[in-house]
C-alpha cells in the first residue's frame, strides 16, 4: 500500500493519488474520527485532547512521518486561532457585558411587556434570536432559562410552548450566524466571504427558526405537556442593579456588528472597485475584528456606564468574559489542527477525486459529512471544523454565494439530532426537568428540524443564486 511522501504532506495542494492511496487515506480518516469519537464518548476525554490524539492517529495511519503530522496539526491550530480567536474573545466580552449590565434583561422585559397570549412563543423566539447573536449557546441558555420558567409559570403556559422557541432561536444563531465560533471557522476554512455568509445565513435562519420554534412548539407541547419545574429560579443580573441600560441603546449595541458586516457586503456588491475610497472604508469598518471591537467599545458606554459600572467593574467584566472561553478556543484550534492534517494528508484531494464520479451535490455532501460527525461526537463545533476541513477543496471553483452556502450547509448539518453525547442535551434536560425520552421528543427533534429545514433551504437557494 502506497505511503504518502513527506513532500505530499507538506504540499499546499496535494496532487491526485492512486486508488491504493485512496483506500489508505479512507482508512486513516475513519481511524482518526473513530479515535476522536471513542475518546470523547467512551473515555470522556476533553475534546481538545481527543482532537489532538485523533489528528496524530490520522497522520500515522495515512503513512505520514510523525514529525510532519505534528507540524500540520500545530500549523492548523495556530492559523485557526489566529483567524477566529480574537473574534471569539470579543464576542465573549460583548456577551458578558450584555448579561451583567442587565441589557439582556431589558430586551427580554421590553418585548415580553408588549406580547401576550398567542404572541408569546413568537416573542420568545425573537428574544432568543436577538440575545443569541453575541452569546455562546450555553451562555444564552443560562441567561434565558429564568425568563422561560417565569413566563411559563406566570402565564400558565406549557413549558414546551415557551421553551422550544427560545431554544430554537439560540440554536439557529449558534449554527448559522457569525460571529459564533462554528460559522467563523467554516468561513475561514473554505475562504468564504463573511458578509455574504451573514446575509444568506439570516435569510436561511428566519424561516428555519419559525418552523422549528413557534410552529413545532405546538406539537412538542402536545407530546410533552409539562409545567415549569417547581424550583428556585436563578437570579437575574438586573436584580442586583439599581439601574440598567435602555432598550434602544442595548439593541443598537447588539446589532451594531451585524449591521457593519452587512454594510460591507452590500458595498462590495454595489461598488466592486478595490480602489474606491468608500469600499476601502467599509472593508475596514465591516471587517469582523473592527465590527466586534466597535461593539465592545460602544458597549462600555451604552451598557456598562448606564448600569453604574465603574472602570474597575468594567475591567472585571471583560476579564470574567474571557475566562470561560479558554476551552472553546482550544477545541476550535484543535479542530483546525485536525482539519489541516486532513488537508495535508491529501484527504481533500481524495474527496474531490471521488466526488467527481458522484451525482451528489457538493452542498449535500457537506451537510451529510457534518451530520455524521455531529451524530458521532455530539459537538456542533467539532462537526463544523472537521467537515469544513474535509470539504474545503470543493469551494475552490465555487462562486462567492455558493462558497457561503457551503458554510451554511456545514452549519446546518452540525446541528442534526442532538442526543446523549451532547452537553447541550443534558443542559436542556436538567433545566427543564425532563426525562431522557422527553428531551429526545422535544429538544432532539427540534434540532433535527433545524438541520433539515436549513439544509433544504440552502439547497434551494443554490438553484436560484
């Protein structure tokens, strides 16, 4: 069986390899992914360590010298963290400031004050989508759970009628919309345009969240008709504050990075002249780094100061926002290392060679790969970064819009059927006081609906744009 040469491993675009090489690489990919899955699920090893070991196994089975496999992994880890690490950090700071200042509570309370009766599930999906833009999924759940339980208790609603729309809003934002880590890593891997991906992501997200949220919640409430659990509600941030920021200022701060990035994408389409001063200005202010940095700096004055935060309290909030993301950064970085090892071993070229003979569309292939890794590992982020590395070569000849759709197809696949190997599954189960079966019938089915609907919409968009 052919061993991959050192030169092939080091090459940026490995040349086509023999069928024997295809077989060896196929076995190597399966071995690498199997090791990752086994370590995460069976031995409960942290995803960072699992991805590191899996990358080395992949290189070894593919016949690559171990020192070259290590170089590939560390190079991929470094480039991934360089590409998205600062963005994840800025997003975490903005999310922490939004939560601690009571800004998130202000958005929640304002929208709930204007909603009632049948409009309540729609209000919940709107709240979760807006609040979920700058927040990681787990942080969003912790933030919104008190609201969900409070609304369900006071309004005498079925817990699922209120909870499912909130979870759908958070999950769709997490899987499809930058600056969340998964979409950012996929954009970086396939070299997609962030503004175009953001615009198309919002286009896909709106119908997806409506179907999986308010509409599915009616069915979920019939399947699992449970009241809000009778337990002490976690304290809301604003309960310990004398004052909090206004609704308009908070909403402006949350939407600022999205507006700046979308404006850049729009100017790129309308102007399309790199020498034009307007385009150059928007290329700067609409870059993810500047857009998020601007939101954080604006947030100091629109969120921190109105809440009565001193300079020391603002500094402390920034520090606390950064602490929990160490694990996320390492997982994302290790996922990038695994992706680079896949590419340098020639796996991307292998998929290109094999898929030429298939009639399956590239977007569907990307979705299926992400689904398989999601089901195996339970991690949407691991599924996204691994699938992005596998299908990145398919984007080489794609248009700007189709490269963006490839990112969204991966993101949609990464959300498929959350089950017992996903930390989010247990988070929802415990907070809502459900059994495993009830969690599968509600949360797991909701995640599957999001994945299938979003994937279907991506395929439809690919036919018309």
